[in-house]
C-alpha cells in the first residue's frame, strides 16, 4: 500500500490561504479520497490519495 501525490503546494502561502485544502476538497467532491499531509523535508503540503491493492 502506498500513496499517490496529486499535487504539491509550498508551505509559504499567504496568511488565510489554504490552497492545498481547497484542492483536496475539490478532489473529494469528485469522489477521490484526497487528504493533505505535510512533508517537513521539502517544506510543502502534499495532496495525496492512498493507493489500494488495485492501484
């Protein structure tokens, strides 16, 4: 089991802006189980979909 990264967002977004969360919400509206995780090493938010056995 792994995860597929759909998109990366730099952690330096303007105050009050949540582009990764907005992108993930749009993917969830399309039926994809997207979630946002923080990659500390690259200082970025990643929108990911957990890959199952059939991916």
